[in-house]
């Protein structure tokens, strides 16, 4: 796992992308935020080497992310999908680790994904299946091809993570001191809105924002950026 810093000064924000995120996608949540944004590149992503056998477990990924957060002295954290789950685990284990958290499109909390969601996840190496997760009019050829290529590299990760969940007991999140922004999509089969509701409710200072879109990071990028900027100034 590696990282790249953008900007300078405080605050330092660590950004943990979702599974299969292209380098461009990984940087989206960091755009426009003050200070230093440290964007993580997961194993088997971008130019990183393939993950070692047995790597794809939430506890393993969380340990790597926590190590980087300590290394760069991150005060704040943003996670997307898989990244949101990883930050949820870190927060449960170390409730005072960050002073601000944003969880974008959380997919799982303390129960396995449904069989239907697991089936959709395992199909994400197909361009046709990826198109189905996008809003009408946003099936961009280059993007879909790049994402499908990235996901084909991650078949082992998909299989191993499909039935896992990051924490055993959501009550641990009641001890988290950081205000936590949770952003939800409507109609996204991989990131059910009810999971985002559960995540926001589990945190003592959770705030839920719902977008009527399958892919708000694409269709409502400016609004998401504004929410993050407001949260980071508070």
C-alpha cells in the first residue's frame, strides 16, 4: 500500500478509496479540501503490486491504513465504499483516532452483504454490469473500460471480501468522538441506502446526507465537495 500527498499544511486528511478505484477516482473526494490530502493506493490498484495471498481482510487493510495515518499524522479521514468500511473498523478500534470522518457510500457494517448484493459485486468485472450501476447518460466508455480492467485484477479481493464485514458490534462506534458525515446513494445496488442509514445512526455524532442518484460522486460532485468543505471547516 502506498500514498500520494496533495497540497500542504494542516489539516492532514487521509483518503481511502473504494475497491477498484482508478487513480482519478481515488482523488475525487480530496478535491477542494484545505491542507494536505493523503490519497492511499491499495494493493492491486494502479501501479501497486498485487496483494499477497490472504491480504483481503478488513483487519489487514485497516492495519495498513492506520499505519499510514500515523505516519502522516492525519487528523481527518475520508473513505469511499471499501475505504468507508476500513475507516469504520479503525474508528471502532480507536475511537479518538480522528477529529473528523466522512464515509461515502458505505456498503457494509456489522453483517454480511445480502446474497443479492454479493452476486452484483462479483459481476463487476463486466463492462455491461458496471454500466448498470451508473445513472442514465453517464455510461462513459473510457471510464467503464478502465474500471472493468481494474476490477478484473481484483477477482480474488471480490471473492474474499464479498461475505465479510468490518466490525462485529456497531455499539463500539458510540464511543467515537469525531463528527461523522455519511453520504448515501439511492438506487445503487452495491451501496444500499439502508446501510448508510445504519452507519450514520451507529456513530454518536453521525450525520446522514442522501442523494437521489446511483452515483452521487459523479452526478453531484459539487454538492458532495461542498458538504465535505463545510464539515472540514466546522
